[in-house]
C-alpha cells in the first residue's frame, strides 16, 4: 500500500487504482499485435477516502464523460509503444486532473460599467453616426 501524493494534504492509496492492459490501436507493426501496451486506468472517485467531497464534486465536473454514473473515473493511454510509459502517462494525467479539481474557482462578482465608460461609448457612437451622415448625396449649389 503506497500512497500517491497529490497535494500536501491529499494523497490516494495506490490500491484504489485498478489498471488493465489491452492491445493498442494504430501504428507499431507486428509488435503492436502481440503486446498489451495500452493502459486502462479505473479510479473509484465516489468511494475514495482520501478525497474531500468538494474535490470529488469538482473532479466529476472536470472529468465529464470519462466518469461513469457510479463515480468511477476511466482514463486510457496508448500513445507510447511501451506499457511502462503508458502506465506513467495515465497516472500523471490522473494526478493532474485531481490537482486541478483541488483548485477552488473564484466566484464572479457582477460589475456595471462606470459613468466614464458609458460616456466614451456614447461619444464614439455619435462620432460614428456623424461620419455616416456625411456620406449622403453630394448636392450642387
């Protein structure tokens, strides 16, 4: 049981991560047809004791379609020809996703434009209108 450090206060147990291996698609010649180099990582977010509820909720939002209805996060990596590199890649992506979920987004404070900004807007509209008004037919005196 090795703990994987996410932040200073959050760590997940490596036993919570389930990895399975399949054959990767794409180029690689005869080697790719015989080696299970693609990695499918499953992490049960809903039942993870190491994650606070707020992080679990934000993680579910960030994961989108990669999260099942049961709260299991599924990540797949098949970019490298090596199973070891794909395992490292998928674990790094999991850690990065959880770290991103630990960041609490700032609440937006609605603002209104100030008086000077409104005046500038009206002045620019008047200037544009006068330019357009000067485009009429030329009259001969």
